């Protein structure tokens, strides 16, 4: 465990990763502690940035969206911050992760199902950014398991 | 918009994607509707499976974890369901997504920072599964943007 993170913090985070809508009261009961203590710990976790976000994972298929993961490899002299700034402007790019390894950037696109429309989004990504050496395109067809902790 | 999903459903989901802990009351105020209506719509979204999960996105770095994305390409005769069943047994494999395109499977590993420990986890994935043709390994170093809708 990282310094500054107590055992109760980790337990709270694990419970929230399964259901982020648990109330302070429910969390307190599950952990055998008080509502006040849970509220105080969560406040701290949120303010320190350890909690980035509470969010919903939807079934994109049921909503009529397609979900793509783009793994991007940049050329050696490319300014990654500049690329990221341009990617932020594209509404359908919902997730941007800096990375090391096979890819330098991992993007998630939540877009229309229509392939021609998707192609336009992808070409907006590649056209605006010189120095994209390689782009691996993967369509997520089903989220089999999704846990964050 | 997919059939059966109303405009209010999409508005609720978008607000929850920004903050899944908003109360019925807060959502109702933001949308100019009643608490009862929000509660009814959310109940339906949850029961129908359109909401897969409410979860927390933590700062893995601050928690002392490493976050890896593995893009796996399977050989043509491999039974993907069998592979998935084996992957479900590995605790550190937190996300399993079936996919089409460059990769047939996208996995997220939340593991220790120690590289030798990580190597053990990755070799457990590859050893147990014959027919992994290729595995692209990417370390996520920073989540720059994370939205789900």
C-alpha cells in the first residue's frame, strides 16, 4: 500500500469500485465504522486526487454506440503534449491515456455505429497529428469483466 | 439514440458519467424534473443492464499500483471463451474486453509496481493460454482524460 493510504481507505475504495453509489451509511455498516469516519476518509481521498472520478460504465451496444480502443505509437521526435491538446478537442475521444511500451497513447472512442462516420473521426485524429507512426484499431464488442480495484 | 432510450435517460447517464454519486434529488434539480421520475428512470436503466456499473476511477500511481493494457491477438483456431474463463481466475486482470480488429482481447492489469512481480502475472496469462499469437504490452503512465459518455 502507498504511504498515506490506510487500510480503511483501501476498503472504502474497493467497495466503491463495485458500487460507487453506496451511501456513507451503507459503507459505514459494511465496514463496521461510523458514517462520520467514512465521510471524512472519502473527503480526503477526493481532495487528494486519489479518487479521480465516480462514473458509470454503460452498455455501449445497447445505447447504439461503438466503442473503439486506439493504440497509438508516436515517432521519436513528436511532442506528445501537443498531440494530447489536439485530441482533447475531439468530442468522441473520451479517454486519453499517456503510456509507455507498445503504444505511447491509448485512446477510447465512443462513436456512432456507422463505419463511414467512424472513419471520419479516426482520420481527424490522424490528419491533425503528424508523426503518428502506427495506430492499432480495436473494436470492443463486449465488456466481459470491469473492475477498477 | 437506441430505441427504448429516452432523451432524459441520456441526460441522466451523461450526468452520472461525470459524477456517479449525484443523488436523485441533485439529478432532478439539474434536469428540472422530479426525484420520483429520476429514480424510476435509473431503476429501469439499471435493471435493463444499460448501466453496467457505477465505479470509481482511482489514481493508480498514488495508490502504488501499476496499470497495464494488454492487447492480445489470438490464433485463428483458439476458443476465446476458454481463454476468457482462464483469465477470470487471475485476480490482477481487472478488465476483460472481447474485441475485433488488431486485438481479439483487451485486458487491463492492476498490479504491483515491481517488474519481476508483473512479469510473473503476465507469464501466468501467456503460459496458461496456448494460441496467443501476439501480446502488445502498454503501461499507462497517466490518465489525461476519462469520460464514459
